[in-house]
């Protein structure tokens, strides 16, 4: 069998193994090893490549940013900053139609600026925002939907673990990718807010709404209290993003500064115990090891594909087919969105980018702009069945006794997935939204 045939067979086998339940990293490593063995006909070559990939894939200084940002995000969650942010946003937007929904989006957008994990946002705001919205008359379906929908802001507004992963896979500047995510992240937040306001006016049965007489005015906060609750967020955002954009920190150093800042804030708030700190460290280790294992698998798979000659063959085929750059990009984004129904975000990028990027580089596509498009397309998958990891996180956080079903959460998140698709189209049509600040 030719190298091209082996590469295509590996893709089919990979999809079958993943769909049958095998972890993506295991499937990538197994098929890469077998593919090189078959291509070269030599077990020793395949073994040596395996060793080199494990040695070289994650030895770069840049990879230190992964555990540091994960640690910062988890410490921020323990410190209760998400709750404080929501309380301030609820105070500001409570009188607006759909106000607590808009407050949830605003709080998630701010929370996203100090964490890079959508799952953390989904878990925090399910506990904080959902009970408050239901108490004020919003429908359970809308309450869980707005939390699931706005949690994806954590992967678009910097710092973002997916931007870090994309930067590693495509050899692009992580700092530039962070900057590129700012305007699309703000745009998505504004579209969400406008969508909630519109649903409140023209689809009130979907969102419900607060009854003014139920609002406890004794809980109103003064400006000093609001400033005190929001101050830790402002400090962390200025420290992390200001340090990166001002050229004082590399992304890795900013992650270290942010983790230290989050630790000091959680200690100052007296919300960090030895037990919770140990839990944070263990969870940081689990998340980091999972990401690194996926990167190793992707590195192996990229090398196997390069040996097979598939990227060059596929590039020539695309050029000869006359699809053009626009056609290639649309095809890639459609594949990413479809894969989002069965795979998690990192796995989708690890499967598609090694194949697509070499082709797109030859056509002169801006890889920073492409990164924003891919992240938006990938994040739509967090809200779509049957996988929809953000939906499952919300359900798990609600607990088994909650009357809210998975179907309710998917239905509530559907309008937000549609709004995210709209933003994807806008950024596709106006690339300057991703590149204007760079």
C-alpha cells in the first residue's frame, strides 16, 4: 500500500477508535507508531521516533504556560472571584430586560480574562448564576443555557489554553494570538447581550424574567462595595494581560505572575484551605498532563503524516481542484464544527491542524486570523449534542437531583450556539477583527 493510502487508512482507523471510546492521545500514538512501522518496514525506526517525540514535543519553555494558567484559573475559582463578579454585574444590569442573563455574560467575559478554561467558567457560574436567575423568575432552560453559552468565552478571550495549543501546533506567537482574540471576544459578548435583550422582548416565554417585587433592595451594593469586589479582577487582568501586551512578560512569565497573584488574593480573602489547595494542585496536574499527552500524540501523528507524503499530495489535489482559499477555509470550518458533535476541543485541533495548516500556509492564509476562526468553530462544539462538554459540565455541577435534563441544557444553549456561528461568519468576512490590534 502507498504512503497516501496508509495515511488515509490511519485517519479512518482513528475516527473508528475514538468513536468506540479510546482516548484520543492513545489513538494518535498507537496509529502513528504502527503507521511509521508499516511505512518504513522497521520496528526500530518507529520505536526511536516514539522516544524522540516524547523527549522533544513538550520540552520547550513555552509549555510552562499551561500549568501556570490552569493553576491561576483554579485558584481564582476557589477565591470566589466568579461569585463576586456576578454579584457586581447583577447589580448593574438587574433593571434591564433579561438583566441577570446579561449579567451572567458580562461576568463570564470578565472571568474569562483571568482564566483560560471554559469548563471552570461553566462550573463556577452554574453554582452562582443559575439559582439566582431561577429565583428571580427566569426559566430553568434559559438559566442553564446562558451559563453554558457564555462559558465558551473563556477559550476566546485571552488568556486561553486553546490559543496556547494552537500556537504550539502552528508555531505562531501565543502573545499575538492572545491579542487577536480580544476584539472577537468582545464582539461575541456584545452579540450575546443583544441576543438576550432581543429574546426578552420578542421571545419572553423562553427566558421568563424577574418580577420587580421579588428584588430585595436591601441587598443593593454601594459603589465602595462594588469596587472592593471587582478590584481583585482588575489587578489580575492588569498583571497578566497588561504584562503581556506591554512587553514586560512572556506568556509563560505572565502565567507565573498571574498564578502568584491569584494565590495571594485567595489567601487574602481567606478562602483557601490546605485541603482546597491540595485539590487545586492535583487538578492542575491532571489537566496539564492530559494536555501534554495530547500534544505528544499530535507531534507523533504529524511526523507520520509527513513521512507518508499526504500533506503534499493533499495540497496539490486542493490546488488542482480549483477550490480556492475560501473553499478550503469553509471546508475546514465545516469539518471542525461537525467533529465538535463527537470530540472535545483539543482533540479536534490535534486531528485537523496537522493536515490543514501545511495546505493553508502554501496559499498565504494568515495563521493568526485562522486561529481565531478555528477556536470559534471548535467552541461551537461545546454546545452541540451529543458530546457538548460544556453542557455535561453544567449538568454534572447541577447534580443528579436537579430536574433540569441534558435536553433542557442543549435547548437552552442552542440560541447561543447560533449566535456564535453568526460571529464566526462576521470574523470570516472581516479578518481585521482578528488582526487590527496586532
